C-alpha cells in the first residue's frame, strides 16, 4: 500500500531544491502533463497569459485603472464586455435592502445604527 503522505513529503523535499523551469522541463520530457503555478506577481508576465490576452484593463470610477481577467467565453457575433465596475464594499446595500422589502425608513435606521457602514 502506498503511503501518500510519505510520497508527498519526499517529492516536496526533492522539488524545493529545483528551479520551477527545470521541474517543468523534466516532466514535459517524460510526457507528464504539467503546468506551472505562478505567484501573483508572475501572472501578468506568463507567456500563455500574454499570448492569449487573458488580462484586460478597465477604468473603475473610484479605484482608477485596473487590470483583471477578460471574460473566458468568446462569441464572434456577441462579444462579452464589462458593463459595470466591481462594486465597492457596501455600494449596493441600500438598493438590495429596498428590493428585499425594507422600507427607506428601515434602511436609514440601520445606517444610523452603523449596521450598514
């Protein structure tokens, strides 16, 4: 019976002594499916991210210029687009509470109590 915890520890010890590019090359040479896992600061410079134009820029009305992933699905006749910015914390709270049946007076009372802020 294989002890996967022992195997994982052995692989981790071995792999920590290698550079990521060396591990990927070695596994690819043996036809093992492999893909590097990037640190956050490495994502934008990843060749596949660049080649596939995965990141796109947009302008957030409060936060300014932002970069994030483009829509994963592409249609020739109806291309996806960003229609609204990512909301700020609490940006739509009042609207949601009103839609959920709260009165404006109840929302104002919650706000006055500091519940919404």
